[in-house]
């Protein structure tokens, strides 16, 4: 293959490989499992310290990207590998990291739910306020609308 042809194919190959690393698409069952089982666990046990504002230890658990990026200790979870996930080790309290901090250990059922979620490669449903600041929809931030003239 000549250099000229290769110079045209190389960017295409790189583009395809980068696109292959995008967020995988998840089915309705996985997204429903996340919304009904996983999100409530994260919200009630993790959100107070690991949110976009607080980011305790540099970790925010408000999006799939942030879970994968992790914090100062590394990625919080490895998709498809619950045994290697820092999140699981923390909630099982098998290492020096014990979460939730200052509270009792999570129930075995909750830990099993988190393991199943990671095993499913971290499905995450995007809600309308994901990635937006708290109270972004407050009336003061909405564009004014002229009311209809009464007849």
C-alpha cells in the first residue's frame, strides 16, 4: 500500500477506533434497573459527599463519566469487573477504605445490586438535569414570557 493511500486511511482508522470507545448504548431493562435500584442507593448513601459540588476525595458519582474517571484513588468502577472496582471494595469495607463514611455498612442486597450494575457495564440513564447545577430550573433563571392579554 502506498504512503499516499495510507495517509488517507490512517485518520479514518483512528476515528473509528475513537468512536468505538464512546458510551455504549443500553437497553430499557438495564436503564430501568439503574433508575429503580442503583440510583436510589447512590443518592441515599453517596450523594452527600460525592456530588459535583463537594467531590470528596475528588470523586463525583453524578454521571457515568465521573464514575469511570474516578477521584484521587483512581476510577470508582471498572465496567464488567465488579471485583476490581474501588466502589465495591469501599462498600464491602474489605480494605482501609470504608464507605459510607461514619455510617453502617450497606446491606448485602444493596452491595449485590451495585455488583450487578457494574457487571452490566454501568448503564446510566441521563435525566434532564444531569450535568447541570442544582436549581438550574429555578424561575429566576427562566426567560421571561409575556402573559396573554385577558379579554
